C-alpha cells in the first residue's frame, strides 16, 4: 500500500502554498524575526529603519505593497503604556486614520500591543493597512509594521501573524 501511495504522490502532485521563514538576527538592536524566504530583506542604506523586508513581484503586472519594517528606537525609554499612547498620538494624525482591530499578545515572554489600522497613503490617495506590533524593553522600543492593501489583508493576515510570532526582542 505504501509504494502505491508514493507512486500516486509523484503522478498527481498536490500543490500547497506555504511560506517558509528564515530567521534574521540583528545583533546591534538585539532582535530576531522570521522573513519569508522569497522576500528581499536587509537594512536600508539610509538607515531609515532598523530592518526592512519586501515581497518580490510575481510578474510585471504585480504591484507589490506587502512589506514590513522593524524600527528600534532608543530615545523613548518610557513604560509600554506611556510609549504606546505617544505612538498612537503620532500615527492617528495620518489622513483617514481608523483602527480596525487592536489588542495585546505575549510573544516569547514579552508583552506586545498590536493594532490593525488603515489610512490614506499618497501618492494615489489609496487606503493602506498597517498591522503593527509594539513593545518596550525599558531601554528601547520595537515597532514592527507590516503593510498591505485593504483587499489583500485576508490573503496576507496568516503570514503576518506567523511573522509576528517569531519576534524575539
């Protein structure tokens, strides 16, 4: 029976879309995070973020919006509640800002606040989704921001949850 099963697998392969994650370790900012193995990633030359990963286009018609950044900030050492309120005050100024979901989650022993928000993004004045995780170590803040379009959120939500579950900070 087993040889027949193996033969059937080769004759009628099953296609499964799965995204393997590579673990990126940042020894300077002391965090690690999973990155989809087909995405481009690294630290931008201009150091505008601590880390950035971007989905690769599947073809010339594919408009890539999916990406995530990690920012580690050392000048805001307040507690989680205080620094999160300050963060919310800052991001809520974006045009068309609206919170869709929010909550708290513990990942690898650290408490995170998270939210899914939408706002208008220029150029094009289109609605974008930011799925954000926010943590405070007492010495620094870590902000993970995962970006997609409103239409693509259902497609990428599971992957973004998987990425977030790998954060060690």
